[in-house]
């Protein structure tokens, strides 16, 4: 028997945004939610969101198209999650379309955790920022743009909402992203926007380097777990060439 959803709309709104990066399907009376990732922060967030409601399984997988190891996390949720663990092409109607509403802010937090990117860059010698959300759902992004501003661009097989500068900073101040990597990036943005880029750039590169190192370690862990599970590495593992 699964534990029903708590009823907290802010929690549900975060889940509604977060599942945009998940595979969701109906499994009998339950909702199956699964996520593939190479980022330990994403795996930790998935676990923290759902572990109180169902058993989270995690297993190593080889992503054949791009040739790397990753983890797949899966949970089966009670049917009371139906309004929240359902992907849509628009903002769910139960979320108020008001930028200062905590339920919308929670929804945005989930979207940024799942499909967002926080950037720092050099703007004529000063540190500037941009917040992006990339989805294959232009209608949804247009609705969001009408509420929080920003511009929409067409990128490869998707659309991207980009919010620049002080508008991005103001929005980040009201979000609770919960994704450890992006929390660190947001903290760096909020403490350094407008400051000389020459002073901030080393901090930004250090953070990016740390994230890259963590991702590589997570992939290597998945590779080791894959071997432990199957007794062999995947036949398309290119690193095997150097071991022969």
C-alpha cells in the first residue's frame, strides 16, 4: 500500500514542475515516475521528493546513444499524485498565474530544478546572469513568459525561455530549487551579480569544475555498479578499448 500525497499544494506544484524531466506512466492504479541522470544532485533530489511516498529503486544503465553510464531511479506513487505527477502542455489550472504566489514559485522551482540552467557571464566587464528553462512545449513557455517575462528562442528540437539580468536575479530570490548544483549557482549569482567579472570568473570556473568532477565520479560509480550487477561492462563501452 502506497502513502497518499500530503495535500500540500506547494509540494505538489514542485512535483508538477519536476516531472517534466521524468518519464511518467500509469501502472495499474499507481503512477510510475522514473528519471535517468548522470548528476548526483538530481538523484538526491528525486530521492528526497519521493522516498516518503514509495520505495525508490536505483539501478545502473548504459546510455547507448551517447555512450555513457548513468543511473535510473524509479518510484511508484499513490493515485492521489495524479494531479501533480502528470505532464502537460500548459501550466496546471490549479496553479495561480501570479508571479508572487508561493504555489507558482514552487512550480517554477521544480521546473528550474528539472529543466533549468543558471548562467553567469561577462557583460562588458561586469558579472551578469541568465536563467533558462528548455522544453519541447512552447505553449507552456509562452504562458510562463506572460507571467515572469523573458524571451523565447527556438533551439534544437525544443524551445527555451531566457530571463536576463536583474529580472532573473529577482526571480531566483523567490525560488527554492532544491537541486544542490543549481542552489550553489544561484548563491553565486545572488552574491556577485554586477561585480567585476575578473573577480567572479575564477569562482564560477571553480564551481563548474566541481560539478563536472562530481558528474564524472557518478558516471564511474554507475559503471562499477553496472559491472557488479551484470558481471561485465556494456559491449559498447568505449573505455574497454584501452583495457584490451
